[in-house]
C-alpha cells in the first residue's frame, strides 16, 4: 500500500455554499392601471372637445349628424358679407320682398351657419343649399340671434317656417317635409311680412 502524502490532502471546505436566488419582480399592475386610466381620460377629453355642428347650421345627414360633424371654429368677424340677392313672391301680396343673402353651399359653411353672430339686419339672411332633397333639421347651438328658419322644396317654395327660434339651444328644428334649401332671417320676419307655406322664393348669387 502506498503511503498517503500529506501534501496531497484536499483543502476543499466542507461547508456547503448557499447561492441566493434573485427574486423576480412582480408586475406593477397598479402602475399599468393608472396609465390606462390616464389614457382613457385624455381620449375622452379630446372626443368631447370636438363641437357638433350648429348655429343655425344644418343637422341633415350630410351636414350636422354627430357621426360626421366637422369641427367648427368661431369666426373672428361677425360682419355680414353679401353674396347674392333673394326675392320672395307672396301669395297674399303682389309686392315682392328683397333680402340680401350670404350663401352656405359647402359642408363647412353649412356647419358654421350663423354661429357666433351677434347681429343681423332685417333685410339680411343666410341661404343654405343642401346636398339632398330630404327632411332637414337645424338647431341653435352657439347662435345668439333668434331666427325664423324657412324650409324650401326643390322648386324653391316654402315647405314650413320655424318662427322665433330659441337661441343657444340644441333642440332639433325639423323641416316637417322634404327640403332642399333653407333660408334663415331674423326672428319676426315671417310674421311681419305675412310669409306662408307655398310662397315662391328665388335668388341670384353674385
């Protein structure tokens, strides 16, 4: 038997080595929830800040329905800009009426309507030319002038008249019949001049 060499004895420690396992961090659900809530709040604020159409503007399918309403910016100027002349032939009076008009013949102009205006003369008005002959509907959002809203059919005859509208109001004002054109004048105009259903209207645009 070979003699054991003292120098060859193992010097390895007999104490076991304990390895620490790194604890995995738990997902921060609270932080994720807060971020999600903040995102939803911001999205809600953005959506609700987009105004609907209004101001004597139309609420027809092509113009003022909430689903496709364009954002409307207040006009910096409230002055009237004459773009044409409108005449009204009454059934009960041979003398025609003449009204200076602005023309709203695009979606943007129809959306704006008379919103934010503070004054309009009795012989002034806004003529809306709609895209389609159908039941139309207006409202008075952001409109400070009480109006008579006169709905006209494809032959430019009066279908109905909504008199003395309530300002700054979102209630729907329907045409109660198919209309292709709409004339807005100051409140009281229809009664003052005896306008009625069937009166004929015509206009020339400059």
